[in-house]
């Protein structure tokens, strides 16, 4: 992969995301698109009431511009490309972006209902499930129609598994789970962006190792945009990404996993996301079955808050855990 393309993509994603905030954050204040803090959420977050939300639009624009420019420059410089492989890589890149945008638009609707319509819970659970099923189904159908018909998944350190006819329902549920898991991770200042930076940096390495150059461009753009966004979102946050941003990021995380042909590797790479979602599932199940809670509060980052951890410390710890999962994944890729 051309070093110039990587540097250009990273710098563009960072600069556009960071610089846009100079105008966009005050604009959100002006139109009073402030974050409503859910009454059932942490009481110590009440001081964040009114912090602008929908800040995910910053990195959505940054990523889209950086990927487009990076791809165009790469395309002009590329030679001797295997046509079939190249076409499939491009399909995975742009279908992944479209999927992420669709999830982001769903998140935007949810944010709009919360902020403008003053309905703190946004879309109903049923509405979310229906939309997420349609989006993930359309993504898988696009890959299938374009020739990505394999039902074999590669498991880290455990070889391959052919799911056969179960592949598509299993993968659809997995996509929905992962997107919601990323969404749940966005609960404290800088957490989702920091963890996603680590995850995207991991996919940069994997894409480079496996020569998935188009996906390397996407992962680079995501990594650069996350650093640019942390300029505004690191504690104390000046803006929140909202469901607009977190759902978009969830789609991108899935797209990167599929883009390098290793969706099952999202399990170790996205271990933080999975723990966040898993803590919610365990908490609800335990309370309904026994009347007792496993955690002081879920998702699990709130448990750490109630245990005395600062937001900055939680972000550092969770990013470190994500890095460990990423290192194991890179080692697994080396054994393929």
C-alpha cells in the first residue's frame, strides 16, 4: 500500500473532523441540540445535560471525504491489479460505507426524536430491530449478489467453520449485535472514539498484512477521524456523537471485519464492545430471573464509574483491553 495514500487519508480524516468542530459545535449550541440525560441513567451525569449531541456528523463527513480522496488517489497509482479481487474489495468498501450510513441515518432519526421531539427514549425497540434487520439484510444480500457467496467463517486460532444455510441468519444477528454493542459503548466521554481508534488501527495492520488496500484506506480514515473527534469529545466532552455517530461507527466496525474477510475476528478485536453489550444482557437476565443485579449498573463502564474509576481512567483501561484483543487477532492472522 502506498504510504502517501495512507498519510493523506489519515491527515484528511483528522483535519476535517477536528476543524469542522470549530463551526459545528457552536452551531449545535445555537440550535439547542443538547443531549437529554435519561432519567434512569447515572445521576452524576446530570451536569452533562445540554451538551450538544449529533457530533458524529463531524467524523461521518471526515471519513467520507478522506475515503473518497484516498481511494481516487490510490486508484490512479495502482497497477497490475487482479480485476475480480479488486472489484470485490471495492464492493466491500462501498457497500460497507452505505451500510454504515444507513445505520447512522437511523441513529440520526433516533437523536432527532430525543432532541427535537423531546422523547427521551427515541425510537421504540421494535422500530430499531426492524430497521436494523433491513439494513443488515440488505448489506449481506448485496455481497451475495456481487459474488461473495462463501458460507465459511475463519475463527481466530481455531480454523474454519462452514455454517451452510445458517450463515445468513447467524451473520445478520451478529451484525445487529455488534452495531448495538458499539452503540452501548458510547456512554462516557471519549470511550467509544478511543476504543474504535484502537480497533481501526488493528484493521489497518490486518488489511496491510492481507493486502486489502481498499479496506486499509477505510480503516485509516476511521483511525484519523477518531483522533480528530477526540479533540472535541475527550473528557470533559464538548460534544457527544449521539446515536448518529455510534450507530455509524457500529456499521463501520462490521464493514471492516467483513472487508478483510474475517468477520469472526470481530470477537477478539471488538472484545470491549462485546463486554459492554454482554453486561447489559447479563444484568437484565439476572434481575428478571433472580431479582438481583450482577453489576452496580450496566453497561459495564457505569459499574466502573460507581466503583470509583474516573472517566479518563476507564477510557485508558478499556482501550488497553481492546489493544490486547487486537494483538491476539494480529497473531491469529499471522497463522492463517
